[in-house]
C-alpha cells in the first residue's frame, strides 16, 4: 500500500510525520488527522468532500486516548479510528482490513458506543411501554418493596389511584399480577431508576 505517511523512529504514526489530512491511493479512503477536526474541517465539509470526490471510507487517525469519541460515530462513512502513536504495522493492518470491508475501531471506542446504544435502547424500551412519570414512580416504589398504602402515602395519592396505576402498568408491561411485575422490575431495574429519577 502506498499511503502518504512516514514512519518515525518509534515506528508509529504521529502528527509530526503525517499531513493534517491525506488520501490513500487505493479504494478511495480518506485519512483524516484528528487534530484537524472542527478546526480545519467538520462533519458537513467532510461529507460533501467525500461525496464530491467519490470517497468510500473515512479513517480518523492521531486521536488522543482521552478524546470524546461519542460524536465521532456520526461522521459519514467512518470505517476506522486510530489512536495517537499507533504502531505503523497496526495502522497498515487496519487499513487493509477496512479495504476488505471490515471496520477498525479500538475496543474502548466500540465499548463506549455500545454502552450508549444500549442505554438509549433501554430508555426507548421503557418509553415504548408508554409509562407515565407517575407510573414509573409507582413501579419504582413497588420494586423497592413498598405496599399500596406506602406508595399512596409517598406519592400523596389514594390507594385506589395506586391500584389504577398498577392496573395500567400491568397492561403496559404485559404482566398479569404483582409477582410478574416484580420479576419484570428485576430485569429492568436500571431503566426504572433512570426514568423515575
């Protein structure tokens, strides 16, 4: 592969040995230095540039280990990320895999993206059950072992209102009784706590 970068004495890719952004000669891969993000370029400019010039892959390199990686997942056609001082052989291996259609992201980056996706999915699942804020509070109190009278006292509502809320909750989470609702709560405790706040 003939990429526009040089190996330095430490045999790693660094900002000192590579242009702010450069273009791979094969498969129309755009290599973008992390240091140029939001100063020389932004997501919209890169998207337009890639579209205009027919680039298929975007690779961001020279990324600091403590960089905020969550916004990067939305960059167009992003296929790989490389930290600062990534060894040249790893960089070349990653580019070869990207050329074959694979993605190349550090495990820590994938982990953060996955955790965010799962958290969003869990929040959406709770919201897709259409639980109101009050119902979430009732469910949270129920899961913590509170009785109907205790829930009523805590939320300043009548016991009859608690029973109405419980009936609606059971329908929304698709359970038939308190025992099944408690089992559902065990599986979804993190979601309940976040929503009940």
